C-alpha cells in the first residue's frame, strides 16, 4: 500500500535501498542518452579529408595538339631530358671525330653566320630552312624589345633587317661572347630540310626563276637531265631564255644537282659547315619540329623572363610524311649518296638516315 507523499518502488525493493536504486537509474539513463544521442541531430560519419589539390601539377588543355590534355610540368621535364640527350650526342660525335671537324675560326668563315643579341647575351647560328624565319623574328624582338609579327610585313621582311654578326667584333670580343653568352643552334632532319628547300626555292617562291635558271644551266651543261623537259628549247644560258621559257625543276633534278656538287646554296648547305658545332660549344640545340617548347625552355635557362608572348605557336607538322611522298621519285642510289653528304648532320644531331630511307622505301613499295 502506498501512502500519500511516498515514492512507489517495484515489488521487493526495500526503502533502505532507495539511494542505490536511484543511482543506478541515473547511470542507465545517462548511458542511454549518450548511446541514442538524445536531443541531438545524427552526425555524419567521419571521412578522411580530401588531398590538397595544389600539391599536384595542373593539367591544361592544349588545343593545338589535337585536343589532348598535356601536363605542362611533364612537357617541360621531357624537353629538358631531350635537351640533355641532344647535347650529349653532339659532344660524343665531336669526341670521336677530333680531326675531321677542327678547323677553327682563323678565316672567320663560321662567325658570319652567328647572330649576336647583346641585350640577352645570346648567340644564334642561323641555318636556312630550319625555322630560321621564325627564330630570327624572336631574336629581332628580343634585341629591339618589340613584338613584331611576320604576317604584318611583306614576305621575307625579317631577312632584310640588320643583325649583328660575330665576325663584326674584335678577336677579344669574339672570345668573350663565345665564352659567356648562351649559344643556340636550330636543326632539322636533313631530308626534311631538302624537301622544304625545293618547295620554297623552286616551286612557291615568287623569285624562284633565278634559282631555276641557275640549276637548269647546270643541267644543260651536264646533259644529264632526269626528265624529258628538264631544259628549255633555247637553253637556260641563252639570251632568249626567259622565265617563261624555263620548265620546272623536278625534285629529282634538284637532288641530282646536290649529289653531283653542281649547285650549292646556303639553303641546303650542311649544318656542320655553317655553324662549326665541334668548335662552338653550343649550350642549346633546338629542333624545328619542337621549336615552340624548345625556345620556351631556352628562355627559361637563359633567364629571359616576361617574353613568352614572343614564342612561336605550336602547329602540327606534316614534314615527315612529306619526306616519304617526295623522295619516292628519287633513285635509291641518289638517296644513299645524299645520306653520305649529310652524314655528319645526321650523326651530330641524332637523326637517323636509315629510318628516313625505310620510310621512303615503304612509300615506294606500299
């Protein structure tokens, strides 16, 4: 029986154990509250924090490379690796051929091909048909602190601008610049360069007739023409022969003239005879087909900052496929002789004549 004001207890619980009962009840209640999270919203299960994105290189979309994503850091790293390999190949070639390419600079023959940009302490050996127009423009803009573009000027404008060449300096200043300036050379697969030279000088150039006339004269005198219409009816050396009388020069004729040493020109002169790669210790070797990224790396290594807007844009190249297409009309024997003439260029700069020849033969028999 329960009296008024008393607290009911379960049956069997004595009043003396009231304190103990209340204590246990409080403990159980606290445990239940914690366990069921009474009065609070359910908590989101714990997850580890995401990685810090700034610790990873950012990938950019390079639309000039077919829309593929290119990692800028990896591009720079690969360009650096390629650069070290190019320099090593050249040094090894010169080490193995100490006598064949050690003429020196007594005659200053090579110095006249070395453009000097004192403002950035750069020396550039220009070789026609290796991206020379593009690289000359970059050098011009660096020297004059400008941002000129070739498309804003007449064809060949940049080649009419005045540059300082190393042969214009005293012997003391020549030595000083060769010892302290960053020296750049731009090269190209020799067969690609020959194809480019023929297209430019004998096919597309508005002033191509002076080249055609000179070569047709050599063909006429040799009487070894390779096509039925390789010489005009009046002869290229006659007074009556005009540009309209001159038949086109075939690529096979062009190669024949080089093989037989009948027509030499700076646009197909070998690299080694223009730039003396075993005498000038070049710090940087750029390739025509990778010119934009090569020049970007050259700027970085030379301490040229804030000038990336002067760099050429990346463009897809069809030069390698052109080699296969155009050389198929040339006899294999003549191609092999071309390989011998330009062998130092192939070997100095890591190009493979055998790969080029295989490409041509596959095109010929494909």
